[in-house]
């Protein structure tokens, strides 16, 4: 993998750094808004990793308002952060540039029916 041409923030998790390196390896010409999107994806992966650690430390459960056991909120928040990061990373790597949903959908449909 190629080294990024800018310093990665120290607080980014290892999976976030690996995702950035992977995208930059596939897209060495990344610029403009796509760089900002990549940075946001890395922040989301880092957040998801931290939230997953919180949930794991709590045994993935917490107490609800009425004292009942519920799934820890960090589980849900981590899942949402990972889903958003995956969507951003998918747009940056699979299609070469950030695309709107309809363009991405058309490209996927063409790919599916071309088999």
C-alpha cells in the first residue's frame, strides 16, 4: 500500500488508518471533496471502534428506564457509524468517485445484468 501524502491523525484507530491507506492505494489521485469524505469515513470508523469497546466492556447490555436489560446503546451507534463509513468508502472505491445514489444504482444494475 502506498503511504499517504499527509499525516494521519493520531487518534484514528488502526482499522480507520487501514481503510484510508486502502482507498489511497486504489485512488492515488484522490482530491477535493473526496478527501474530506475519506477523512469523515475514517472518523466514523474510529468512533465505531471506540463505541464497540464501550459496549464490550459493558457486556453489550445496559439497563433501561424501567430497570430492564437492553442492548447497550453503543452497539446501535457503532453499527450506524460503520454503516455510514462503509457507504462513504464504497462510493470512493467501487465507482472511482463519489456518486449520487441513482448513478450508483444504475451502475450496479448494469453490472448485475451484464453477467
